[in-house]
């Protein structure tokens, strides 16, 4: 461990600009995306007859998968289903050779995901592993592999593998759209340009949010409950933020689709309870603001996270944190940074073993 980082988790959070740069390197070209590892095999052929895609993964990888689903559906127009590996084994839609099954696993060794892979093969589905570990069991058994190049992730909590998985799924979406000659070229170009800038944007996000999050973690060091709210992709990221905070800080953190609070959960909002409001998606910004007003009216302590330039949020929340503006599909990568930092600093201030949280293991090789 480098001496300037007290824990692997913090080092790995700060590794992210490099992890993303390495994952994108030589794959983003002026002519689009190249993924020779997929071009070589039958995948390009299998693509032509696809009717659906299943993404199967556990924990944090599952959350990356949901963001991938949004990108794949947008650019391909095909239905994409995301399942927990442990559920997919028993319950899945009709599978056949026209359903591509993507196994997403940092370690490539998760037993549930490996069983899901066996299930997919039983039905004759083409299978693609996205993993950070070359030569892992899932990679060896799947028909082909797209590697994330985040480098070894040693802390139990997944950080740089998560953001690299999202980047890999963006590359895959763009590559598939190119191969199928489908989707809006101008839209694809915008995503490509944003991916090119991504490592720099992540670097800026670390600088912009680090100190404020460290202070916020100290401010809430006696809180047992925390809520994360957002709409659309912000909600998907809230799920990941909650998992990270539960895992490392042992806080009862829960994620809600912001518009759903009024259907029950609002009863749990009491004065002073911390709420993190994610408002990075322009399309639903106004509606999210309305939901923030609802929790503020119950005296919650609201921290808002939004894009530079969205000044309206500051008027509605107790504290606002800004992150760079990028393509909507990449906002969850940037907004993940303050949430990872919050999990880390909250765990640290509470005296937890942040790299080795209780009851958990890095690689889960039993179902
Ligand atoms: O190695 P995998 O990506 O298959 O692991 C899946 C989960 O066990 C993992 O993401 C877990 O949820 C993390 N510890 C969360 O930080």
C-alpha cells in the first residue's frame, strides 16, 4: 500500500482516473469503438440475430449492469433484462440462441454468477463475460470476454471495478450499435466524446468533492439512518451508494426512487435525518426538485449532488456539491465518487475496518 493512502479503499477510489483510462485505451478510436476480442469470435455474427440481452451479476456489479441496460436499450433498441445472479439461476425469461447473456463480475469467480453462466449455456445462449480478472473461471467458461482494466481491487468494497464496468458497458453498447449499423450516429458521437473526457472528469470530481465529503461524514457520525433519493439513472446510482454505505459504514442506508417517497417511505423522514439527493439528470431535474422540497418540508438534512451550472438546487438543500457536467449516461460514474468517499470516511470515522468489513468477503465462491 502506498504510504500516502491509509487504506486500499481510498487508494482504489483515487485510482479511478487511471483505471478508466486503461479500460478505454486503444478501444476508443477516431472512427469509433474497436473491440478486437469480440470481433475475432462469433460474437459479431451472433449479434445479427439477437432478440434480447440478459445481464446477470451480483451486488455492485448488478448495479453497474442496470446502467449498462439503459445504454444498450438506448442505442440498440433491444430489450435488456438485468437479474441478480442468485435469482437468475431459478427464474428467467425464455432463453435460446438468440438471447445474449452477459455475465458481469469483477472477480470472475462469484459462485452465483458462475451458476448463472452454466444455466445460460444449458439453454444454448451466446455468453459474454465482462470481468476485471483475466483467466478467471467465468472468463474461461464464457464464449468471449471483455476485460475491464481497473487493476487489482483489494478492498472488499468495489469502487474502481464498478466505474470501469460501466465504462466497458458503454464501449459494448457503442460497438454493438456500430456492428448493427443502428441508432442515432450523432448521439453515439456525443457519448464517444464524453468517454474520451471521462478520466479527466473523474479526476476533477475527486478534487471537487473530497474535502466536503470528509467533513459531512464527521457531521453525521452519530446517525444510524440515511436515505438516498434520485430519479432515473440517479436512482440506479442511489442503489449503489446505499450498498456501499451499508457495507463500509454499517449505516442503515436506503435508496428510493424520489417520486416514490410519498407512497410510504416519507413516514420515516424525521427532523435532521440525512438525505442525499442526486439531481444529475437534466431530463428529470424539475421533478427531483419537487421531491426534495417534500423531504425538506419534513426538516430532513439534505445534501444535493448536481452538475456544475445547475444552480437551482442550492436554494432547496442544506448543502450542495457540484460535479462536472457530462453525458447523462456517464453522470453515475462521476456521482459515484462522492458516495464512495462518503462510505469510506463514514466507516473510518466510526472506527471500522474499511478494507475488510465485517461478515463479508471479496470473492464469494459459495452460492
Ligand atoms: O466479483 P463480483 O463482481 O462478481 O462480486 C459481486 C459482489 O459480491 C460485489 O460487487 C459486492 O457487492 C461488493 N463487495 C460491493 O462493494
